[in-house]
C-alpha cells in the first residue's frame, strides 16, 4: 500500500527535475572476486585521473542546462581512496559550474578499511552527508572468500565510528545467495546489520560474471554456479526481516527507513537527467544516453586533448517506454499509467490488458492510484514481467 509520503514522492518525481551528478573513481585496493565494475588496482596515476575528471566537468558544464543539482554521487571503484584535497577539488569544480541545492544529497561510496575516525571526520567536513559503505557481510571467512580488503572487525568499527562522527545517513551493501552460505548465516548478517540501524540497505544477489575471478573458476569447475532457489529463499528472508524491522522495500534491491530512500538512485529509476563523469560513467539527458569509455588510459589521453571519449545512443520512443517500465516496476511506486499516457501516448491497460489482469489475478501485480506495482511475489519475476510488458 502507498503511504502519503509515497504518493507525495511519486508526484514530486513527476513534476520536479532532480538533476544529479555522478563521479566514477576507477581505483580499488584489490579486486573482489565477484566484481566486474570498471576499476584498476594501480593507483599510481590517481592525481592525473582527478585532473581528467575536473576537465570533463568543465567540458560538460552545460550538459544539464540550468537544472539545479539535487544529488552528487561519488561511486566506483572506491571513492574513499580520494584524499581530502582531491575530493574537495572535485566538489569545488561541481559548485563552480552548477547551482547546487543547499540540501543536496552528497553520497560517497566507501570501504570499511578506509574509514578510520580521522578520515570519517574529513569526509564529513568536506560536505559528504551520506555514506554508502561496502560491508557485504560481517563474516570473516566469507569476506576472505570474496577477496574483500577489509576485515569483519573493520566493518563493525567503521559503522560505530561513522555515527560517532555524526553521519546521520548511512547506507550499507550486503550480498546474499553466496554458494555454501546457508540461511542461518544470512540471517546473522541481517541481524547484525539491523543492530547498527543504517538508514539504507542495498542488497546484491551474487551473480558470477564471466570477467571475474569467480567467472574463471566457474569455467574450471572450481566454483559453483549460484543457485536461483537458494537466492530467492534468502531474498524472501530478507524482505520479511527488514520489513519487520521497519524498513521500506522501496526498490527490489533496496530498503530504507522511512524517508531515507537514495535520492540519487531514485532519480535514475524515474528517468531524471544526470551527468556521469569519469571512465565508464553514463549520462542521460532525456533524449540520449552517453557512455564514457571504460579504459583509464584512453579516458585520460582524450581528456588531455579536451575531448570527452563517449559513445552516444539516441533513444527512440520504444527505448524510453521500455526503460521506464524496466526501472519503475522495480520500485514501490511502480509504473505510472497516467504518465505513460501523457508523456508517451501509451495506454498500457488497453494494449496489454489481458496480460495485466492475469498478473493481478495471480497476485503478481496490483494497480494502485493508476500505478502498476509489483507485489512481493511479482518482485521475484520483475525482469520477466517488465520484458513481457515491453512495447514493440
Ligand atoms: S571494492 Fe567495490 S568496485 Fe572495487 S573490486 Fe570490490 S566490489 Fe568492485
């Protein structure tokens, strides 16, 4: 059911532009065995990379027109590897070229091993008001198995210290569906996470991507394929436990205490405009998507010549509608049937009425306030349902 806040949020998404800026920091201390994000473990040229990002921010200063920036997100890679000076220089550049809201959400992804008290103080003093911490699990053996750079003790300590320093908006990442980890171990992770009462929890069902250590081990039969039923079972445990603890399940993989949804990610899911800078970053201006090259050397070389190396995809009506369905159906606000009619001239109930009524009768979707919303059962089939609703 929608609360008044949810309805307000849905209206706000509809009528306000929430432009955001994403900065990709493509460095990590070591490669986690499951990760296929864009990063390098060679940090020797981090300063040059920051210079290139500063240049890109200048070149792209008009990309968002005059929209007020409501969210800034440092992602990666590992942005907590930035020095205070590097972080502040990037923020200064953003403030130089954009009007940034006084209440902008400024998020920085961080790993527990980078968060001693002093660093946390620096982050807080440099304007970061939301931390997204890559905890993943509180179990030492599993952290080693995933090749995370931090220990379970560091995971616990940084959460306590972040509160002490005064962070009031903390998100943590957790991974479930890891082969060999039974439900009890997952429940222990959830219980421990809830003990710290983070405002936001992002969860990730382990998948094995080809270009990762786990992918290579899988091909050599040295690592098992994650089991879908095992993951689905742990997804259900998670949704029940977090709901009981007062968390809103506002997006399939994301939970928050009331009012603490990620404004940055929510703007992606609602097709708001954003500028992504750094190698591998994406941008969206309502009509096109841009994809920066995912190669640190080529990215920096191009920027040294004043060129942003990206590919651009022009979105047609079909792309926009299908993206809208794919992303909004993952959220608790669902796909707004009126918006589909008004903005895209699509009457989904007329075009896919039989299929939608079948989903309603099977308790997979509900229609609330002219929005198509997945039920808990439907969330397990989100990708299939949205692709069945795609327009041709
Ligand atoms: S720290 Fe994050 S980005 Fe870096 S390898 Fe690990 S999961 Fe990937």
